[in-house]
C-alpha cells in the first residue's frame, strides 16, 4: 500500500479504507489522496457487500493506471486476481456456451488484454477467440475506407466512365444508377460506373510507434488492427513498434492482429525518446519516411532527450505527427506542455476516432496540413 498509510499510527485509516466508513462522528477524516485511493478500492472492494460488483461498474484504462501508481507490483497482482474472480472472468471464459453468446466490445477486450497474464490456459484460449472476433469486426469496419483513402487521392479535374476498382466514385455511381434498382434482388444494377483517376503514390515508409502504457489501451487495440490493414497496401512499407521503457519491433507479425494485441505488456513506464531513437536507426529503404507516434506524451524520461530525438528525426527529412488518442471518443488526456513544445518544433499533435483515421493518415502521407488539437 502507499507509504503514508503504512505507519502504526494510521492503522485505523487502513481499516477505514478496507472496510468503509463506520459513520462514527469521531472518525478521523481522510485526506484528499486517501479519498482518491478509497474511490479506487471501492470499485473492486465495495463497502456494501450484499450486491457484489454492480453491472455498471466500468474498469477503465485510467483505473488500471491509477492502481499501478498507488501500489507496488505484488499488490497490483493481488488486486488483478481479485478483479478476475469478482468479474467472474475465469468462469465466463471456461464456459463454451457463454463465450459463444458474448459479443466482445472494446471494453471487454481491454480488460482481457490487461489481465491476460493472470488467466489460466483454458480461459486464455477462449479469450483469444473473443479478441480475434473483435479484431475481425474492427477490420471489416475500417478496411474499405482506409485502403480507399491510402491508395491514392482522386484527381478532381478528370473523370472517367471506365474506372478501375480503386478509381470508382461510389457516391456518384450509386446516385446515377438508382433508376436501375431491382426490388426482387434488393440491389442496384450498376449499368454505368463513374470514377476519377487517382494520382500515383511513390513508395513510402510508414513507421508507427505505439505507446503501450495502461492509459493507451484502447488506442493500442485500434492501432494494431489499423497497422495490420496498412501492411497490406503495396505502396507502403509499414513498420509497427510498441514501447514502454523497452522497445519491441512487431513488424514481422503485422499479418496477425491478434498476435499483435497479445504482445502488449500494459502498465509499464514510458520512454518515448528511446522509441524515437530506435526509429531513427531503422533502414528506410530509400523511401520517403513518415513517422506516426501514438502516445499521450506523458514521458518518463527527460523531456529534453525527447525533444532532441524529435529534432534528429526532422533533420533527416522524416515527417512526423503525434496522435494523442485513437479511440471511439477521440478525446485525449495528454501532456499539454510537451505537445506544445513538439508543435513549435514542427510536429503537430492530433486526436481522432478510428472512422476519421483514414482521412487523417492519407492527408499526412500526402503532405497536407493537419488540424491540431
């Protein structure tokens, strides 16, 4: 437990945090820090025992991050094991019929990836199936628009009536063919295809650096799926690097988003400058190189070292942006001072939802000016 609660004189407060208030007027009030700690523990050890964990209890990335900040590693492991038991996660994942009926969402998969090291082998196998199901769903949701944007921007000055698949203007094609709708087939027969030829892209190297701290778990999930899709585009040489205080190159596994997701070791420190140093030393194959840093910029190392690495990358003509959040909310919590300094160096910071990502990354690769947060 945190240091200021370990002394003998504060034993009553420790029992207060463990058992809840006794509604005793003589009870010594908690400090602000102790109130915050009490709220964290209340999520998993509710003071009123009769109901157990309520259905609407949500264990966010911030909750996991705060637990790791307040407790040492052995205690964090105890809390996580208790969380698995109280959520019934082991029991749920061991029941094939239950697993078959589960519709995995980003919150469930975030919890599974955070707690995966505490799951027994038989539960872990079911967990993998749920993670794969979500990864497949996200791929289906994002693939078409992502590839459509990256394959080349339309040349708006020209039109063609014999477009290749990548050049089809689907909006105009559907509008012009509505009169050919077939009620019996419940579809439109595209008698005429309309399109605009696309500009040809020269080969580019795209390096994606992903912060795997606990606060970035949802962004990490979307980043892995999106990186796997980008790796299928011939005009891009895509690299995926994840980091905390260590740097791990996952480029060889871009074909398997589930393997990427299970490589996460969430909850460590953050050393962004070390990840940037690794990227600077990579072989860029002579291509134009673009670097996408996905991080909330809460740097654990010296900010000056971080800014030095940014300047080093920019001096090598490597274009760079920082994505503060890549999740369904698109609302970042980030280090504003570091973001401001990076902007002054020429590295904009943005946040977006996965649906907005294809347009954003296409604009970045095309050298367009992007709107900062």
